[in-house]
């Protein structure tokens, strides 16, 4: 008895110190009886921090998460009734919150996509309804008669075209595409993939001038308009950035009137003259003749006339007439007082001090002198001896214009060589010795036009625009009676 009392007293005395450290357990023994036990850690064990069983803590965390999930699915409070304890519970709760946020975001995106698709579907349905109504209208509309659409076409072309006497309208239209020098036989690179019949018809129609009471494309009046540029070929390499292409209006044997000539003028040794049987061979790039000139060529001012090539010798004011048949120099002469090699060039440069050209009245030289103070001087030359027959001094500065050409004894100047849409801004008539400002639209298709010259054989402008060989149709006014 005394021992039992002593144990109770000791337990009461130590209760305050050991109540946090003792553990009470209840369970059934093997016989099924209830058995109570408690343990008190020793001083050594009590010095260590007491930790719960990890498995038990994990189980508690899972149970807490399950309670939260069941509560959310059943529509209850989004917050758990009993938050999990410990680090594992906090981590699990954070993961659950992140997954919930992701699910909400996906749901919002899907909802927005659904609304967008519904709007598109409504728009497509409206368009289908409109197309259906339009189809019904077209089906109910009677078809217009088609028989009168074809016959008026021949009379329109018959009134517009100017035919030689004694020829019929149909024979003239059949012969135009194959006539030598006609632009309708030239192919534009932009039409390579079209039907051939359409190309010929398009070329034929664009060539026909609009009827006008005081205009005549066969006369020698003032320039009225310049057509759209037609591309015949692009140069193969950098030597062809600038160049000249020409056709002799009065060709002599052994070369025929269809022969076309070309010179690439980029480089220090410019002396090759390439000949082509016609413009089609030029567009294909197959020369039939290559001549090596005895003197170097200066710039883009050369021209052809009566079986000879006329050009300026490099770094001089000397003009040379090179006979194509004998392949030799037939004449040479200095152009008196003419500037050369960059003294009075066109605005684009290129040592274009002396520009030779041919028109209905013969051979011309366009240049300037120190006496003229940079103003353009026009001289008509003797085609055999290269002597100056007569000269005219204008009041327009040569370096202020991009290029020039002569038609029917009238000089025309181009305002810009780079502007895609520019104008022919000045005309000087050698017959009246009077000049005036004009404004005729002109297009630099490729933005760097280094050569513009009049071709008498085809009555077109030939040009060299940034590697491209070009031509332009012209329309001239009726020549005024004296």
C-alpha cells in the first residue's frame, strides 16, 4: 500500500513537468480486454524534439486535400474547412491552387474561342444568304443579246488606222504584226506567260492612236504624247547598266533594215558592237555579228545612219564615222569647241557631253561649249565629212536636263532620268529658231534612264533604262502649213 501511494505522489509531483512529454495509449490485449499504458521519455530522449510520424502527416495532408476537393465539387465553400498542417500540406495546397488557376484560364480561353467561332459562323451564314439571293437575281435576269457585240470591232479599227492607199483594212491588220520595225512584233517580258493571240491584239490596240482632228502620226508636227514603255531585253551583266541600242533608218548592204545594234557602255574599254538580225533575236540575246571598233567609245551618244556608226572617241571631242561594210573608219573630225569628258554632260552624268542622233532631216549633234556657257547647242552635220552645216544655240542649260532627242528638226529634253513619272519639259524648233516649255508625260519604268533617242525606222523612242532595253510609241501632231 505504501508503495502504491508513493507512486501516486510522485506522479502528481511530476505531472506538470512530464505532461507534455508522456504518451497515453489505449488498446485491446490478446484476450480482448481494454488495456491502458503510458510512457515517459527518459532525460536523453526528452532532449530531442518530438516529431510526428511522416506517414501519418502525409495521410493527414491527403485527407485535407480530399476534403477541399469534395467541397469544391459539391458547390460548397472554396476554402477548406480544415487546412492541412505542416510543410507537405502547404506545398500540396499551393499545387492545387496553381492547377485550379490553370483550369480556370483554359476554360476562359475556350469560352472566348467559342464566341469568336460563333460570330464567324454567323458572318458566313449571312454571306451565303446574300450570295444565294444574288444568284437568284442573276438567274431571273434575261440574258442580253450577243450578236451585235462582234461586228462593230472591225469598223472601229478601220477608222483609227491610217492605211496606205489601195490596201484593205483586213490586209493591213494582217500585215502589221510582221512588218519590219513594228512594235507589235516585239515581246514585252511582262507578257511572256500570256496567250500569243492576246499579246498581239494588245500590242496592236495600244499602237492605234485615238482619233483627233488635228493629229497625224505620219506627219512631222510637234510631239503630242509618248506611250507606255515596252521592255525588250535585260542586260546580262554590270557592263549593260548603261548602253545604246540603234537601228539604221537607211541601211545599206550587207546589213538589212531589220538589223539591230547594241553597245554596252560601262567600262574603260568600250569597243564591242553587237549586231542582231532583228528585235526578236535581240530579245533572245543571240547576236549574229560582233565588230571590234578601232577607237574606244565615249558614253551613250552614238547613232547609225546610211550604213555607218557615228560616235565620239573616248576623252576627246573627235567624232568618228565607222563604215560597217568595210569595218574601217571612213571619216573623223573634231566638233569645234565642244565640251567633252564631263564638261557639259546630261544631269545623269556618264560623260554624255556629245549626243549624236538621226531624224527625218539628217544627222545631228547636241552638245555645249564654253562660249555658250553650258547652254545646249544643236548642230546639223554632214553625214559624209562630219562638217558642221548649221548651228543653233538654245537658252536651256545642258546639265539641267536628263537627256534629249531630235524629231523632225525639233529638240526635246527630258526633265528627270530617275523619277518614275516625269515629263518632256522643253522643245526647240530649228526651223523657227524658237524654243518653248512643254509638259509631255514620260515614264522611267526602271528608275535610271541613261539613253533616249529617236528611231526613224520605227518612229519610236529607243531607251536604255537601268539594264533594260526599252521602246516607246509616239504620237505627233499634224504639221502646220507654212
